[in-house]
C-alpha cells in the first residue's frame, strides 16, 4: 500500500508548519493561555491559510478536501501544540452540518469556511461516561419550533462559540440510541448560559446549559450522526497526538545530546538509548494507527466505529508511554512550567481522556470483535 503523500498534501503540510514555526512559538502559546486559552487573532490566521474551509464543500465556499488532508493539518497543529479548537469546528462540526437541511448548511458552512463562526459539538453529559447513547438533554417541538433543555460539559471554547451542535432526546429512555436528534443552538439564544474555564492542558472549555432554548433541527437520526462526528474527532486527535509526540521525542533527543554527566553527554548511556528506542517504537505504532483511523472514516458505521476504537486505544497507550518516558528522561526540568516538554506531556495526558479513555475503547473493541479473534478487518 502506498502511504506517500501527494505534492499538494506536502505543500499543505509545509504551509501549516511555517505558520506554526513563525507565529506560534512557545512564548506566544503561553501568552494565549494567560489570555484565556483561545486567540481570535490565531483563529483568523488559520482562516487566512484556508484551513477553516478544508472540509467544507465547495458549494458552500470551502475546498472540499478529504480526511488525509485533515490528518496532515492536524499533525502539524499537534507538533505546535496549537490551542485553537480547529478539529472541533472545521472537521467535527462540518461533518455534522453536512447532514442538515440545505438552508441551515447555507447559513453556517460559509461562515465556518471564512473563519466568521465558531461552531462546536456540545455532547458530553456528566453521567454519560463516554457513552454517546446516554442523553438526558431533551427537545420538544412546539408552535414556534424546537426548544431544548439540558446541560453539556467540557464544551470546547463553549463560552466563546457562536453556536453549538447538541444531541437531545426527543423520545425513549436516557440510554436508548433511538430517539436522539441533533440540533444547532446559537449561544445568543434565550435560555443559554455558559461558564468558561481553562483545562489542564491550557485550552478553553465551558459548561453549557439550555433552558427552553430555541434550536434548529439538523437531523432526527442524531445518534448515527453523533457517532460519525466523534469518529472524525478521534481520527483528528490521533493525528494531532502523532505530531505532538514526534516533536516531544525530538526535544528529548536534543536534550539527551546536550545534557552531560560524568563529562559525557547522557545520550551515550546505553540504558537511555534503549529507552529512546522504545519511545520511538510507540510513536511509530501510534502513527500507523493514525493512518488506519483516517483511512477507515469512509467505511460502514460498524467497521468504522471498531477501527476508531482500536486507534484510540493505541493512542492512549502511546501517549502515556511517550509522555511519561520523555518526562523522566528530562529529569526535574521535565515537569516545570517554564520548559516546553511539560506542556506536551499535559496535552498528551489530556488526549488519553478525550472521546473516551483507553479502558472505554478497549471495551468497545472487545464488544465488536465477534469471531475475528482480534484480527483487524
């Protein structure tokens, strides 16, 4: 199988990498964290590169690129530890909105492509434990349209978003996969309240509450659409993690080639060289599973869901191992806020918990193995 990237994809990678290297250095990132974890200037810079319209269909002002192009972008954003909720808006929200009525697509997709609107998925609920079928937020249809009530947690940039894509129950029990619809709710709508905060990795999130808030219906088949959006997010995160781990390994190798003990650089110590070899192995395992996740996004839902859980499980194993080993190889400086590697470690640790932790996805893989004995389809 040919895993070479096209010339256009390499040009895309170079453009994003140049922006990260020039305009998104470590000190700039720390300033963004101090300012709240999100920067409108950086958001417009991403839009200026054309990245916001990457997955938006050409009919709505985007470029209509595919999953591999998105993977290339996410690797470079991960390498730079970029805080902007790019994947949540440009990839996840766009995938959900493409199933919306044409009028709703025309109202929001061009704004996303132009960087004028920040639309994020608001799906997590406190008791869900990563289960996408657990939805207690409710929606009812009345004379004036749909009204939604409920609460969502850890919504990316929720207090700064222009609109939310939120699953809500229109029928059935709290854990029933049927009866879930997907809605778009504007943050300025009546009854919407948000409480923003910084997360451990420096990004921004919020608690969002709806109280009889006006909502626009995206699809009554909300569960299947939500699964697709989350799978797109998992694939994007796998690529982001590969970029982050790749950069962390390079930083660690540079440190080992500079730090001296007993008059020699510590990279000459055989035990440390063996540990770096193990770290590199975990990085390459994650890279191969990132490719696997991206290439499986176009499969049937059952095969896609299992593939993405397999990838997310390997991602969790690799991020934990690479983050911990690289931090230990640095010694005490590796856990200081002033040193860049600690921020990679925090981001990798947070990734392991997003969209389901390793144990959750191990259970998902196990439930979907059937008679294949773990052999990938």
